[in-house]
């Protein structure tokens, strides 16, 4: 049996589900997610960003089955790596939260990062 891919999704992926420009790509992938094809990596960074998100986006995420999700906490290692990304200009002009998403993806050895 093949091991399920572990995919880190940042907040913009879930917003794309409702966006006319991105939904043709996002919806089929989301169907695969709800079908249990992947393990979805969710994080404290995502959770904070959702505090200001529309209810429909929050509901989309909270309705994911727990057996298909894994929650990642932000720890010192992630903070240090995100800070280093910014200092070394590895990711160019971006936010600290974006760097935390990338750091969590790296540290937790996700198979993919989807944004």
C-alpha cells in the first residue's frame, strides 16, 4: 500500500475554492482531499489567518475529517528558520507568515506545499 502524500496547504488555497479564477483547479484537488487521498497538514499559522477569513472558508477547513489531517504547531525551530529565510532573502519580498508556512513545510517534511 502506498503511503499518502502529506500536503501543506496555506490559507490562499482554501480561498481559491470560492474564487472564479482558481476554482477549476482547487475544487478537483479538494475532492481528492475529502476522499482521503492525502494527509492535509494544517498549522497554527493557518489557524491565526482564519480568524479574519469568511465563514465559508473556515467551514471548508473545519469540515475536513480529522483522520485526513495533521496539525503542526509553530515551534522555535520553525521561527528560527522563517527568520533565516527573511534575513537571507531566500523568498524575496514576502510576509513573515509566508515564511512560517514554508518553514513548517520544510521541518515537517511535507511532500508538497500548495498555495
